[in-house]
C-alpha cells in the first residue's frame, strides 16, 4: 500500500519543462488559430447557424501548437468531437440537465474516445457544452462535425505550408 508521503513525493515533479518553443512555430500557431476561429466566426455571422464553440479554441492549440502529437491528428479532432458530443446528447436527452448527468457524460465520453482511439482533450468539454446549452440533435452536425472538419482543413493547409511540418502524422 502506498504511504501518504509517497503520494506527495510523486506530486513534487522531477525537473523543468522539456518544452522548447521556436518563434516561427509560435507565429504559425497564432496564424492558424486566428484564421480558423475567424472563419468559423464569420460563418456564424453570415448564416443562421452556429459554427463555433469554445472547445474549438483548444483544438486549435493542439492542431497548430503541437501538430505532431497523437491527440492532435484529424481522426482525434473530428472523431473525438463527434463521439463526445453524441454521448452528451444521449445523456442530455435521456436524463436532462444536472451535475450528475454532466459528470457521467464526460466520463463516458472519455471512455468512448479512449476505446475508439479518438482521444482529443478539448472534446471532453463537449458534453458539458451540450448539457448546459440544452442542445438539440442538430448540434452534432453544426457546429460539431462541420466545425471540426473546418479546423482540420485549416490545420492541413497551414501546417503543411511550413516545410518543417508534416500534418497529419496519421489518419487512422
């Protein structure tokens, strides 16, 4: 059995951040996030449909900031958002709005993403968005599916404009 002080010792950490940031990569992250969110916002302004949701901002951090990470790949962005939103909609339409439903939906969404190899951390917020907003089933198409496809399309274009980036690293 683990002793309490061993738990605290593990929480201490063992060094400094290994992250290295090149100004060029920071600029690409800025440009990709700016253009993607601006286009989604513009589509929302020009149509009667909502094309944007807060988790897409976090998806842009992954897609443009750490484009080569497994959780940043198209399968994870699109699949993670789609499945997590679906789970949120099932829970909301089956059990209504309360904190227990939100907790169960987020936990289920995490498990579903892991089992389908579509884990995408920003998508973990999707069930909360769905339940708090009282979303209908059309939310699954827009903003979720079409919006996440737009995030991926811009990630494909912006990331591959730089000769040092290859995006995606995998599709399936």
